[in-house]
């Protein structure tokens, strides 16, 4: 089994620490008339927010490359007709390092798998910026507040992140809400008692997020998010896998597999394995509004920076 990464903008990287860089070009299609016919069987084994973001990124990238459903793109949903597809894509919410959460197989049997980064891998990124992310970002903090909607069950990623912080000696203060209207009160309750507030996917997707940001700025409390999209909404920082980008990268691999191409340099190996790595996004304007001064070391590590 050969392992690799795809492109510079990708969040999929080599699993091994030391290996040669591989560069290859990806053909991009701008108009539907330039893109060939594509038939895709997409199976989502759960309905988590992670899965939804991957699907959204995948579909938006296919559209950008010129594939239009009903024209030159056919989604095959019938399990009995999977053999008619050019590529079968399976998405799951598995968090095991040994279990891929995205699998792509074409009609020639070429297989591509994507797994999550395992935090205990001995890499500089994992050692210094995964478990120790918040203390690196905001030295000297001791308490993290978390707002959680009681009606949401999809909390596995957030729970894992918070467990890591607790293991490092951080105190976690939970505030549960049942309706969107309670979000402002929850922030007001937490702000005087915590150093930073962590917001899971489902909270930063709420229309009332602006109220949370206003309270945080008035109280000089930093807001850390789980979803990279929240950076554009006024959240200070996110350190996580960007699942929308993973979806876009998956679309690139899907197109190559549909064309019968191996993922890297035409190798005869029929099994490729990628690792989705967490990346850091920062909103420097939000940092200033929340009274946070970020070190140059942290800023240099950011993949996405909003001034």
C-alpha cells in the first residue's frame, strides 16, 4: 500500500514523517461542456455534521469543475445499480486511525482511502498543536466554557477535543441550552467565569451566533470554534480538520479515479491511503476585538488568516 498527499491546498498529508515530496497536476474543468460524463454512487453511513460537510465540499467542487447533476453528473442511489457507477464513494464518521472515513473505488478496482490524523503520532504538529492547541494559542488560561445544545447528539469530535484539554489540566465548564434564544444568556453566564469559550459545530451554525460574539467581545473572552467556516463569522480560532476542504479534495480524487488514473504518477499500486490533518485558522480582527494578542509563532502556523 502506497501513501500520499494530493495538492498544496489540500489537508490530506503523508502519514509518514520523512518522505520525498510528490508533486502532480490536477486537471480542472471550468464548464460543463468540458467535463466528461460522471456517474457516482455516494453512500453516507451516518448523518453527522462531519458527513454533511464532506458531502457539501464534494458536491461544490464537482460543480466548480463543470459537473452538473442531470447533465453530465449522475448520482446513483440504488444499491442494486452500484456496478453502473464510475466511482463508489463511502463516507462514515469513524474516528479510528485504522478505519478510513472516506473510501473511493473505481470500476478498475483502484482504491483510495482517507483516514483522520491520529493525535498520538509523533509529529511536530500533533505534539505541539493538537493536544496543547488552546494553551499555545492563549498562554496562562485555566478554564474553558462550552455551550452545548441538549437536542444535539453529534458531539463526538467536540467531546474528544475537550477530553484532551481536560487531560492537560484544563477545567471545563459546561452550559447546556434547549433553544436558540438561550444562547445569549448562556454566553453572559459563562463569560465572567471562564478564560475562553469553545463552540461546537451546531452552535456556530445558529443565527444567534452574532449575539455570542458581541458578549464575548465586551467581556474580552476568546471564542474558539470547531468549524472552520465560523472564522468568517467572527470566531477567533479553529484547530480541526476542515471537512469541507476534505470533501473538495475527495472530489479531485474521485474525478481522477473515474478517468482510470491512479492517484499519484501512474503507479501500478492499486491502493492509496491519505491522512486528513487538522489545520489552524485565525481571525486577527476577532482577536483584536476580544483583547487577544497572538504570538508570531501561532500566526505562522495558521493555514487560513483573516486580517
